[in-house]
C-alpha cells in the first residue's frame, strides 16, 4: 500500500483530491440512476448526499479537492518541458481541461442558484432544465467525460496491484454500467417531469416547489456562467503563455547529453532528462510515466553529475528504497544544464511488442517453502543417470501433490529440492496453506518411504524451511522467454532455514512470522533463535522433529495456553 502513495507531496495531493472527486462523481451518478425506479428514492438519496456535500466540512473538502486537483494539473502542464507524452496521458489532460468548461454551467444553475436565489435544486429540477435540450446533450457528455477521466486515473494509479488486475473484468463491467445507469435514470425522470410540467394543473405546483427562476434570474445565472468561463479561459491563457515562455527560453539554450553507448543528443535546457530522451527519440524506460513513483527511468551519472541539483526528498527516498548506487538519479527528476554523460539502467529494446506488465514485478507478502532431499549425492553416487532421474521424479510425484492441493506452486526445481510459494489473497491464508502443505508433505513422505522399504531401498529424509515475508514476483529473463518467478530476502531466508534443519536434526524449521500470520502462538521455550547469514538479527523459528502431525502439535500449544 505504501507504494501507492510514493512520490512528492504534489503527487499525493493529486491522488487524494482525485479520490475525493471520484467518490463524489460515483455517488452523484448512482443518485441520478435511481430516477429509473422512483422519484422518492432519488430525492432521498440526494438528501443523504447533501448532508455531507452541503455541510461546511463537506463543502470545503469537495470544492477544495476540485481546486487543488485542477491547480496541480495546470501547474504541471505549465511546467512541462515538452508536450510529447503517451496517448493516455494526453487524453487525460484533454478531458481534464474539458470538464470545467461544461461543469461551470452545472454548478451555477444548481448550487449557486440555490445559495443566491433559494432555488430548490432537486434532481428533478435539473432534469426539467436539461431534458430534450442542447444543454442536456452537453451535460450527458460531461457525465461521460468525468467518468472516463476518473476511471483512467484510477486504473493508472492501481494497475500495479495484483487485486486490481484480478478484478479488472468485473470492474470494467461496473465502469460501463455506472454511466448507463445514470443516463437511463436521467431519461426516465426527465420524460416524467417534462410531461408533468406540460400539464397546466401541475405546472404551477412545480414552479412553487422548485422556486423556479424567472427570466431575470436566468439571465443573471447565464451571465455568471459566461464570466466564470472567461475566468477559466484567462487561467488557461496564463498557463499557455507560461509554457511558451519556458519553451522559448529553453530553445535559446541547449545542452549535450551522451548516453555512454554512442548515442548523443542536443536538447533544450529546462527539460528533465526523460523529456529530453523522448523528444529526441531515445528509448527510455519509465513505468510510472515520469512521475517519480518508480525507479525504472534511473540512470547512472558518469560525467557532469556535479552540475546537477541535489535530489529532492521524494527522489532520494525512491533511490534509497532500492539501495541505488551513489551516482544514480531519476531521469524524470533531473534537469541537466551542463553536458552530461549517463548510463540508462533499463534500456527498452525499441520493439513495438513490449513485455507484459508481469515482467515489471509486483510485491506481495507470501509464505514460502524450501525443501531439500537429505544425502542425495551419497545416495546416487555410482547410479546410472536414468536411475537418478527416475528416483527424483518418483520423489517429486509423491510429495508435490500435497503442495498443489493447498494452492501452492513449485516456483523452481533445484536438483533434489524445490522452492514452493503459496500465492493466496492475504498473508494469513498463505501461511495456513503452507502449514497444511508441510503436514501433507511429511505424511506423503512416510507413505513413499514405506514403498521404498518394500523395494529393498533405504528411506529418504528431507529438510524443510518455511518463512513468510515480502517477495517480488515477475517475469525474469529475456523478453518473450521469461518465466514467472520470485525473488527477495524471504526466499534466501527460507533456503537458509532449510539449511540448518540437518544441523539440528529436525524435519522442518518454521519461522515465527509465518506462525504469527497463521494465528499460532508457539511457546517461547519451544523456539530457537537462529543466526542466519544475511540477517542482522536472529530469527526465531520452531524446530519440528516430524511434521506429519503438525496441526496436532499446534493444537496442543493452543490448548496449553488456554488452560
């Protein structure tokens, strides 16, 4: 979750304000859609919403979020060094600029009309104004633009999370249904209220109910709408002038950038290095789109680093999170003013077909199981290669099914052992699945050894190391030939736990983090503090002599603590 809020304070404010506006738009559109069923439902939902939106706190939050979101977008636009950008980003900016143009009329004729002229701006009043008019088409377009803008922003914020990708089919369906539901409610209630207003007997009642504006009031509202649009137009002109002034000044001064691989460009000063790469056609990775929320655009400064401005707090934190080299910087954050020689850490290959998102990795907290066969080398010395392969396959056929039965996956086979991962919805279920798998493996091994004994062969012993922690899953390898795998300190720790099982003559070592996640409290006297290579502090783990009755042993501890 912390990764979702990475970046500068400006980035975080833009995300937070966008979320506020998205929630408001969603509830507003659902409220309109209730007109499909009942005027009473629609009015009641509007009353509930306005308890929040028309309170002092709600007003400050909503209008503050709108002003902050718009201001940050305009400032960012004015400060851009180039208008070259991905299509989705250009579409987002275009929609964001289009929204205030249509929204101002809506605000003036509803909230402002209510505050200034005591108009009862029920949704039915709004639909009476808009139904079967050109303004109605414009407001319907506004609804679609607002919703699309919000959904695109939400997607590009959350696309790196596993749960978002899993839920995408349902979310896409829901995203399509929300505006359809709202427009259906608008049509049904608009048709009803328009027909009622056409009836002379009901018209007077509706005029009084809504405190319907007279011609003079409408003229004032229309004039105010025009004035607000002029204000927005002036603001946009200021942004355009600011961009043009910066662009012209930048064009007057240029800087030479060498990429260390023979490529060299001359680009205007004032741009970020990432913008320089883009406008000069130099491939440059940037997963987050140049927002400083990842480190995929990072470069190593080979020459000219002394002329760069110091890293901001956000950039420094991002680089520190990956233990980057001292001369590493983010291309989206530095603005070279003197000749610079850099090395791109991640260089796209320039082909149209890029890697899937899985290749960029995702972080999860999962349980891992590292298993190894004891004495494999001594057991197979002198045996024919085919006999060794036959034994290993029989062994894996016996002990892997208990792992897959618990939704575990063998990530990789390592000769006479393997690494298994339990990729479930949350750490608790992952830990519980790992414990059930360990017990199942031990039971399966007992059955397999009994079969070996009948064949006149000695039994096989195993060691298991089980740990829970953060891992990164992604496609690692050459493009289009990269298997999905996992890396991280948790993998190393599980391997080292397995490594000390032989020394302590136990079948398994299960770490306390895994036990805690599964909800099991093993008495402290039963734990061992292990000094494992790569860990700065000892790791508490539970040594299990035989794991085939693992849950019975855990139940004993639970019963003892209860007693």
